[in-house]
C-alpha cells in the first residue's frame, strides 16, 4: 500500500514489491567472485528438520560442486513428475529455546529480588547468550509487479518471474518465496492449478506477519482479563490502541515481553517459595552471588549464563518447575489461569522471536507447531490453514533444500548479536520503508504514471539507501553494536514498567 495517508486509503497504490536475499554460505556452485552468485528469492532454499518424515520427494538431483551448470529449460521441467505421497505428520520439537527461556526466567526473578537491573528479553540474550557468528545477507531490490497483490494475475506473475529468473536460468534448481498471508492464498491456488510447471517453486508464509497476527489474536483473547487495564498504567490513548491492535509492532512486542517477564517472575517466585527445590542445592544461589554487573564484558556474561544453564540442567530444576506447575494448576484455578496465559499464549510467540533472532530453524518450526493449534482454536482460519499446510510442506521437502533454508529463513544485516529478522520483515525494512512516503505520490496517478512509478521505484530506493549511508557516516569505529535494551536508561525504564 503505497499511499496510505489518503482519506480512508482511497486511490492508494497497491503493487507487489520483491527482494532477493543472498547468503554467501548458500553459494553451492563454485564460481569466480565476479560471476553471478546463487540467488535466494523473497524466500529461499530450505532447512534442516528435527523430525525426519517417513517419506520425501527425491525429485531434485544434487549437482557436484565442480560440475558445469546448464540452464533448465521448460521442456525438461515438464517431463519431471512429482509423486505426492501422504505421510503421518510428526510434530516439530526443539528444547534449546525452552531451556534458554527458563534460564532467563530464573535470572529475572533473582534480579528482581535483589533489585538489580537486568536487560529485557532481547537485550538479555544479546549479551548473555552465546551466538554463532552468521554471514551477513545481501538484499537486492527487484522491480515491482504492477498488479493487485491478491489477484490471480499477480500470483501468476510472481511464480513465472521466480521460475524464469532463478530456476530456468540455471542459478538454482529450486526456489522458495516468502510472502504475507494475503498473497499466499492467491499464489498457492495458482500453484496447485499448475503443479508440474511450478513444482520446483515452494511457497512459505513470513514469520513477521505470523508473529503480528498471533499477537493480535493474543490481545483479543485477553480482553476482559484485566491485562488491558494493567497496560493502561504504562500506555494511554492512541498508543495503547496501537499496541492492542498491533499497528505499532515494536510497542506491542515490548508489551508482550514485559508481560511475559512479569508472569515468569511471579510463577518462579511461587515455585521457589512453595517448594524446597533450592534447599537441596546451594549451587544456584552461589552462582547468583557471581552475577555479572552492568559493566562486565559480554564474554563474561555469556560464560556465567552458560554455567547457570548447566547447573539448572544438573539439578533438574526445570523438570521440577513443570511438575509443580502441573500439580498446582489442578488445585489452584488462579494459578492455572495465569500459567495458561504464560505457557500457552505468550510462550510460542516468544519462542518464535528467539528462534528467528538466533537463526534456529528447528526452534522456528517447533514454535509454529505450537502456534497453529492456537490459530485453529481462536478462529483465525486463514493462518490456521496456512500454518498447517506450511508444516506439512516442510516435511515433504528434500534434505538439500531444507539445509539451505536453515541459513536463509532469517536475515542478518549487521554484526550485532541477536539481531536477525524474518525475510518478510527485511522487505518491510528495506524497499517498502525506503520507497514509501509522499515523495510525489498523489494517489491519483494515471496508468502511465503508475507504470513510471513502478519502473523507477528500485532506483529511487537505492538512492535513498545510499544517501542515508553517506549521511550517517557509520563505520566500524563509531557504530553502536549494543542492543538498545542494554542501555542504562532503557533498563531503568523497563524495570520501572515491570514493577
């Protein structure tokens, strides 16, 4: 939507914007540095699963690294047949994110008790969680498709463009497109009508739009619970409405993290005060006596948090907590209510966020496995059907494609830790953000003017991006790598709102 500031959105331009995401680790064909690299479309090649399906589609034939690449012509594509086989769905499971989040809960409880400032969730993990350094991605802007995004014409153009530019050209054998839920319905319908022609093009829903829709659903479920009134003590008026309607994604996400942290502190406090779980082991209290200060280096914080997770694992503290929560939920209706909100509503949302930021594809799939039943339960039929199909498609893809998607489902734009974002959010932050705005758009363009606007969008966006880089003059010597939630003023504000 390229002219939303018009009255009621009338005469607004609706076009399809596209980007290509490139990651050096996915260059599977050895090429000279000057040659064209393997491209990764708005979505790309796919990743590694935890639960291996019983049956897969083995149509793709791997090419040796030193073999010559020849374009895949239409006639060869038509002769390739796809055998669709039904298989038993296996739920994706990943415990790595859950373990880190439980450690975060315990740290926040002790920090709250000892009145120490600790960063909120994203800032905490950027400093305390060990990260594997990821290759930075490159974003290439593509010319928009001048059609209504949800029309059949746009869907067909998207599929044909992807197939011709990435597959028929020989750059890739398969490609994946990531898009929002509105376009997904139209594109998947066209793909199902022509399965042989587009058998090597896979469609996935974007994690950013899924997270946004999930938060909208959560706020509606919590209507009447008293949480909206509680948030009214921090946010007022239009700001509060933008949080509950998720029109301001960042503020809504901060409110979600605040509530998740607050409920975590209360549940851990109830667990510790009601049981003797810590009395049998003095290692955890002694570990918190060595809690790094605000001025400690990130390396020291990472070492400390790693040792804490090991102690929690050895003492079976997480298992004891879940056992206590299950038992207490059967006897205390109030605890059961808030524990449900924490574990069933907020936990999948937070797990997806952490999975994307750490580029953990297994954890991402596990979070989707938890979110899809909630979409069904709360009548979010569009995302319920979309999510169910996505999970099924993931279990029928080839291992090579899944391996590539592991490195491409999230976009890394800087060296800062815990800063990866979903592919569809990268599109919003790049060509959409830089290309939108008044900048000559009147909302009453003639067809010829709309064509000129679309044909020049890429150049204007690139100029805007280059000017911003020159004006900021940001280099490695003056860039700020610290997360905003780690700043002293932000930590004080978060701690105040947490109370």
